[in-house]
């Protein structure tokens, strides 16, 4: 069995995006890579030289069981090199990215190293030679499904954990430095099962995480989208926990196998998928860092008024106003007396007023 790599012309994607139009397209190449047993890949990226880096697992080659399988091809899909990384048990890769130094960062899982069933992070040079390897885990199982190099040269890793969090399995978010040393780890969940399959750094230095959840939403599995700050926090959201996984630096066996390469001719079809525009149920597991019981009743309208580009807060005596954005971050924190006018951009905010009368909070929309 083997891995299959397809390169499609740009018109192929365009035809999918515009199903009511007709476009010609062609496969640039198709390749298989494999041996006598199972070989599968889950991640591919075009590299700076125009070729491709591909990652997954192999049972045909390596140290035993399943090993991480890393393949590098040229722009035509011709094999440049192949590497395996593993131990006596089962390893696999779920995500690969080229790094700023021309090497590669690979995220996956390992049963040979660490606590047994850990998230697995590997860094190689441009030729696939191992530079370092790290495992992150606890008493149960952890998996890494997505990795990206961050603006500081480190790495953000997302997946799932059974060892930490609220119970069952939770979203697992790890931040490391450029050498794979753990800087922080977070879990997100509420006991029924939550996992992340993709993570990206955002323009504000935070992170956007996508996966699915059983703990929240309309029922069964819902899409789960999380936005954190640069430290992995969502305000003071109760579903976020800081954890300390065990970190190990294993020395996996590295091999350079020579897989069988073929150039098959796959059958090409032009399907007509059904397109719908569903109405989705949307929920907010972390609506804000102010708990529901702190919200005030209708009398809050006597204290808070919304204007164009500003809010006006009035209260007896001295008071403090904290304004949160939808991520739970404090964007304004001011003190005043009598009447206080606060300028804000368009958006959704949560306004908290603290005075001798107590704490009151309200969601507001500035249009």
C-alpha cells in the first residue's frame, strides 16, 4: 500500500468554488509512495523551492509498529528523500510546516516515548535530519493535530488531551520556544469531549483554534472555534485551564527508507455537489469574563447610555468602569465621578461598573 500525492491545476479549485460554471482542468501529476504494508499521510505543504513536504505514518518502514513518515519531493512530485522517526510502538504525524530556517516542524503522537501516548513534536533540518524531538503528556493520552511556527520563532501546537482538563478529552493548546521547550499549556472544555484540529497565529499575536465539541452547542458534535490572546487565555473564561504536562526529549530511531514510487493515472470526474445555506445554531461557551449572576436588571439603563462612538456612564459618587471586548480582554479601565464619557469603536462590548452600590454589567453594541 502507498501514499498518493496529487497536484491539480488552479482551474480545479476554481471549478469547485464555482459549481455552476464550466472550466477545463488537468492533473499535473499523481504519485504513490509506499512499501508492502500501510503508508498514509495527513498533511502536505508546498516548500520554498517549489516542491512539497508530506507527513503521515508508515508501517512498511522504520523501527517497528508505525513510524512518522516524512517525504520531500520536487515540484513534479519526484522523491528527493524520505525519513522515518519512531520507536518500538506506534508513531504518526498529523501536521507538517516548513520553518523559517528551511527545515520542518512535525506534530503528531507517540506511544514509544514519553508517558505512553503523548503529543509528539519533531524538528528537522532541510534534509530531514532530526534536530530535536519533544513529547508532551500526562497519565493518559495526548495527540497533536496541528502545528505552526509563530512570529517569535517558537511553535503553537493544537490537539486533544485525556490527561488534563475538565474530563473526557479537552482541547490541548501548547506554546513552545524555538527549541521545543514548553512555555505554556492550556486546555479548553467542559467534560463531554472537545478537540482541536487546526491552529493559526492571528495578526494581534493571539491564536485561532478550530475543532469540534460535545460539551457545548446544539447537540452531539458542534463546530468549535476559539480565539485566545498571546498567552492562550480567553479573558477569565471558566472553560480554560493552565496545565503542566510532562515534557521529555526522546531520541527516536531515524531511517532513510527507499519507498516504491509509481505514477498512476487516476480517474477524473466532475461532480455536481448539492449546495445549501443552512441556518446554524450559534452558542457562546465564553460569552464574557463577567459571570451571568453579575449582570444587572433593566435599571442599568439609568446608569449606562450608548451613543454614536461612545458610552456615557453616570452614577452617584466615585465609580470605576471596565470595558471588555468579545474575547474578554479589557479595552478600557477608567475611574470617574458623576458622569463619564468613554469613546469606543464600533463593536460589541461588555461594560462593568463598580461603585459603592456594587458591581453591574451589561452587553452593549456600538454601531
